[in-house]
C-alpha cells in the first residue's frame, strides 16, 4: 500500500483479542476530529477525543471560517451602502463601521457556534480528554494537562490537529507587532492603511474585507499574480477588481525587511532591481499555513511526514496502516468540508481494519474551492495544474455582468467558465467569479459529481431571473 509519493505503509494486523483502552482515539476536536469521532460511535467503536486547546471548537469555529465570514458580511453591507445611490437610496454622508459593535457581533456569533460544538463534543457518547497528545509508540499516547500526565492505548487512531499560520523569514519581522489572520479578526480599530504580505486566499479575503470596511489596502505578493493556483482568468478578474476598488497591488515583489518607526510600519520590497519602501498603519502576514504536527512525537510511532504534513494514501492511512491523518495536517488543503469527509471515512476505515475488511477512499469528488473576496471566486473540479496538462478538453466562458439578474443587481464584473471533454461533453470543471457566485454555483457541483455532460446540464430548468440561470447561457 503506497503512502503519499514515497514509502510503504507498515501493515499492522490487529488481533481480535488485543485489549486496548479505546478502539479509536481522535487527536484534535475540530471539524475533522468531530466528524471522525461521531462516525466512530456510529460504527460501534469505543472512542476518545483528545483536545489540548483552552476552548473547544477548532479553527473554523473560533479563528477561521465563521468569524471571518462574520466580518466579511459587514464589509459587504458597507459596499452596499456606498453603492446605494445606484438603487435610488440616499445614504447619509459619513456612514462608517462601528468597530466596537462589529466585534460584539463577532463575539456573539462565535460564542453561538462554539456552544453548539461544545455541546456536540460533551453530549456525544465518546470520551472527551483535555490535554496535549504525544505518541509513545504506534499504540500508545501520552496526554499532558498542566502537571498531570495520563497514558492510553488504542487499536486505531485519527490525527486531526489542523494547521497554524506560516511565519516567513523576513528581516525585522519578529521585532514588530504584526497581525496574523486571527489578530485581524479581533481588531478593535479600523486600520488607516493595511499592508498585506501574501497573495493567497487569506490575503485576498482579508484585503478585500478591510477595503470594504473602509481601510486603504496594499497587497504585496512575491508571485506575479494573485491566487496563482486558480485558472488565470479568475486571477486576472480579481486583480482587476482590486485595482478598481483602489487596492494597491505590488506583485512579483520580494519582502526584504520590516521595521516600525513612530507607530508606522515600513516594509521594504524588491521588484526586479528596484527597491521600494511602503508605509502603513498596520501589517498583516498572510503567507499560508503549516501543518500543526511538531508536538505529536510522530517519530515514536514511525509515522512519516514532510514539510506539507503527514503522508497519507487515498484511504487517509499514514505509514502506520491503523493510524489515519485527515484535514490540514495531512493533505495541505485548507477546506473544512473536505476535512470532515476525510474524518468520517477514516473512522469507517478504522472499523474496517478492526474487522479485517478492505479500506475505501474518502470520496471528495469534485473538489470545491471557494474564496470570499470581492468579487467571490469558486473553482469546482481538478486544480488548474491538472487541467492544463490535458489536450482533450474544451472551455466555454461568459461575462457574468451581461445577464439579467446581474444587471438588476448592479454587478459590473465577473465571469463563468466550464471545462468539458471534447469528445464526450462530460463536465470536468467549473470556475466562477462574481458577487454571490459561491452560493449560486452549487448546481455545478452536483452536475460535475454526477458526471453530467454540458448538454445535460443545460437542459436542467433554472428559474428566471436568477444568477444561477447564468450557467445555462454557456451554450450561446
């Protein structure tokens, strides 16, 4: 059984008479971990969840998806106010964001979501163990909580420890009070001028968010494009939208040093042979995430990993076949629903291992990747790098702003694109850019998952006038 791109899994036969404290131990109580634990209970396993964080809920609930979308929603409402005159609305001059009230709303939202997750974790039939987990060997874990220490044995395990922000090696960075995404989400004051280092999802989402709230924003990226893993049309569309909004883009720029003078950040960048100093009131570092696995003592359990995370195969198995890894800590794809699917399948595979049955892969088809920038972006299907390698594909693209509901809503930017097989017409991928595109594109997720042809998709009735019906105009 191959694991990742290197090494063979160590096949561990688990005799039915082997006595362990737990059938399944899940390390990490976030979305993926909860998915694994609850599925393990459904499979009839004795399950424990180990969580070392002070508060329960995981990244998505506390510092990721939910709080960021709460803040982004306010930014979108502010844009609606600024554009109110287009719709016959008189908006008083000086309308602004009340950051105190915004943060009160964020705290209410996070508290609600967190209480729901805590109730799930505490009322399920698994044991919730608080503390930091370390492997002792491939069947034992040590749990440390303050000065106390416990050890547990397990038959199978799922690692779901997530990821943490990647801090780049930039001269002077450690000496200044820069923001990470979690800091930006709890900001009590609106930056006058936010400097963003990075050009990926977090950089684009929060850059657009703070522009919407009323900040001046500059994005600095060492690549010559934003969101370089997306189809080039999508990257170009978001770059043009940023420039129209007044977001300054410094692309193909290496951040050389950072310092702070009189409360102002000074970032020195290098573009080609030219050096430039940028000044701003706040600095956000958004250069990606790294797997959160350093403290697990993986070597003791002979679990293989690299800089991208724990190596796994299509069944989510690590180099120890009875130990699984799911979500950000393994595949490097920061998508919550993918992590949940992997967690659930890992638990089913744990049951199969105990019963000496065959494993099955986590069915995440098609990959759905979305960015809550302004405009929003969604890509459904294989990544652009895979699509570019195929010569049997055809594309159709349209300008979203040309269609009825988009015109009514005042949308003057955006595109839709489908990629399909030339011979069979089978849909392979879809890309959308536009306000609301994430919500109105899930019909394409269904169409691609069901392996529909373009012709079959176009025959599905869509209500008029809606943004969703825009997908059906790709035949024109």
